């Protein structure tokens, strides 16, 4: 089964330990190429382990390319890039922060032009988490390269994440998206080795397939309208798991309308987000949602970081948050889930997560700190950057 309408294989991971066991096994078996695109690449036990695995692959003559975001992976850029390049890994940074990376940047343009270019694009980040192995296997989800996701690597408590491993014809769309940003990312003046590009030739990309890339304004608008359409036409359920719920007004409106017409609308957000003030901002949306019949749950054990949508029989896993950063600014990618066993796994995990959560009601909402409520409403004035 290798159709553009379904993945040939599909495996869902709800814990980072299972995810990294699988992805590092595929890295060790890679024969031709490894492309890695990630937001955070920390200098910790997991980061060093991944870096060594990539170096070993490069030394086997596998073409390894790593692209990390200049804000999220600032530790990696300063501490890992020289060693990766020395080992033969082709490494680049997506829009480095000027005050951190000018000393590493390419000599292709003058420092003044470099600074101007970086400052004018500083707000747009690459938030994707994508592994592409031998051009046929892909991993996509919410898992960065950070010990926070994996307790065994030194994180305090393992975060709740979800990712998926797929094989199929539409892996080429992920490779296309990687290649488009790769050529626009920053090289380094002390780079000794560069592999020939092995990304498929540029081709028209449609967000209507299994790969949902928001790589340009037209794609962003289509994806948002598609989400609104799916919510407004839902018949049975709209289940959302998201750590940064700061929705556009139209999405909040359509969720309320869906609940009012009897659709099972449930929202799962973290009680303890990794960015502390997000809880206050998210709570600013609770009152109208609850009034319309949306059920809201806060996940208690630790940080909830998964980004999932389940609308009737349609589901996605990826990196997109339901906030203005994902809608307007950041590069994201989500995959449509096609196998029934994968959809069943998402449903089981969602219900399990609800058992480890507390449901928010109008009464409990009234008991919350007025100071937190005020802070949330004030922070909403800056939602464009959240």
C-alpha cells in the first residue's frame, strides 16, 4: 500500500523514550541520507547522544543534513556545529539570532547586510520537528532534541508528547519542505565538507494531502480555513490536545458553535505549561467556551506538549500550536493519520490523559486567582506574538 491517500506504514508514539528508540535505530540503519529539521537541539545528555549518532552515520558515508532554529537551538549552534562539521555532517541554522551567531555565519554577505536581514526576519521561527531517513521514512511530532522530553536523559519528568513514524509516497512532500528551507538557511565559513543536495527537485506543493506544511501565506490561509470548515461541519466530536491554546477569534467562535449544536467538543491543555504565563492566557478563553458547552481539562502530571486534533474520523499529529505564532509566524508541519489502529491509539490516549486531568467548570473557574485572570487578559493584548 503506497498510495498518496494513505501512509504505507504508520506508527504512533505517545512517549519520547519509544520515539527515540525507534528513530535512533533507523538512523543507525540509514544507508543514503538523513535530514533532520528541529526547533530545539539542547546541549544535554540526549543532545550529545543524538549528535554522536549523526556523526557515526556521516562517517559511514551517509549524507547527513541538520537544520536547527537559531532561537530554539542556540546551544547546539554554538557548541555542536564545529564538531558536526568536522565529522562530515552538513549543518545549518535557520535565521540565527544576530547577537549569538554573527561570529559563526557565512562570509557570503557583509556583516551589516547580515544584521539587517536577521533583524527583519527575527520573529519567524522554524518550529518543525522532522526526521527524514533515506527519503522514505519520516518522523513528525512534538518532540524536540531535549532531555525535557525524556526523563532517562536527565529531564526532571518526562513530558507528554506524541509523534508518528510514516512511510509512503508523501514523504517526498516533507523532503520538499525541508529542501526549501535548507537552501535559505545559514552556512558556516569553517565548513570543510558539503554533500551534494539530495532533496527532490522543486515541485508544486499542495497542503491538501497528508502533509500539512504552512510554508507560505497561501498555505497558511488554506490550512486555517480547512480547520474552520472541519470544526463547523463536525458531526460527532472535536477533541483537541494542545499546550498553547491562544486561538484566533474565528476558531474560538466555531468551537462554541459546534458545542452548541451537540458536538462533543473537548479541550485538553496543561495545568503546568513549559511557559508559565500561557496558562493565564489560555484561561482567558474558558468562560465563553464553557458557556457554550465545551468541556475543558487541564493535564496534571507534568508538562503536556502534544499537538493533536481529532475531528470525527479525521486526525493529525504534528508541531502546530493553536496560537498566533503557528497561524501567522512559525514554520510548522502536521501529518494526517490514515490507519484505523493509529486513530484508535489516539482516542485511547486522549481518554487516558483525561483521567489524569481535572475538568474545569464555571464554578472552579470563579475560584481562580483574580490576579492570574487579570494577567491573562493583559497578555492577550500581545497575542499576535504568542
